[in-house]
C-alpha cells in the first residue's frame, strides 16, 4: 500500500461518513453500556437540544463523528493530491494533509456551533402551554357546543377549537382564558369571570 492509497482510503471513509451523517440527520450513540461512552452526535440528555442532562452544559464537543469524518475527508483528499501530483517528502505531505484536515474540521465545527446550533432558539415546552392563554372568540360557542378562539402564542397568531368550561354559550369577540386543553379542544372561561370584574 502506498501513501496515495492510504490517503485515498481516508478520503473515501471520511466522505462516506459525512454523506451518511448528512443524509441520515446525524448519528447519535448516546450512553454506551449505561456509561458515558461515546457521544458522536454532539451531546446527550433528555431534551431535544442536545444538552447534557447532568450538568446543564449545552456545548457541542469539537471531537464528534461529523468533525472526524470531515477531518478524514480533507486529510485524505489533500494528502492524495500532494503525494500524487507533487514530489515533496512524505513527512511534509503528511503535515500538510494533517493541517488541511484540522482546518477543514475547524471550519465545519465553527459553522455547526455558530450558525446551525443557535442557543437562543431552543424550543421550550412551557412556551406552548395552553392553560392560561388569553384570546378572543372568533366563532361563537353554543351552549354545550364547540366554537373557535384566536390567540397569540410564541409570536404567531393561532386558532383552536374551543368549548365553554361550564357549558354556557359565549358570543363572538368575547375575551376568554383557556383553563385546560384536552384532545385538541381548549376549554375556556370569560376573562371577566376570571378577573373578578
């Protein structure tokens, strides 16, 4: 096996891992044998943000499967080009290839952490809790029937089917408060009743 073959294999492995992780949305091996094992997906925990449940850290490790794959692809590609199309000493070619691999992995890691993973945009389930939401009746609620409400949540205007909590009729335009949410239906009371006016 020559150096160019070695670099070509590294490039192929890195490129295939990068392609698979891109197509499959990333690989996550989580807790390996109930220990902390290897976490190539950038974090593990019980949330959807990739956080570590133990210490609240939301930092992505610079050594993860994706950056390793990118390192191998850049290392192999650069090493193959240097050894195949130039006559420099193999150790210098190895250093150039390692430098290119580190630069490529660093660029991809910085792109992942600075652009794709926004720490300010993580979704919080409490932001979407229906109980306590203020809104207005857009389609009147008949006595014992169903109507519709309009409300704002997470910066957008939304609608939802609604019933009166006590079964009474509520006219269009009345201000309401959602008291509970069950099977896609908001159960509401008039704001005047809740506020004591």
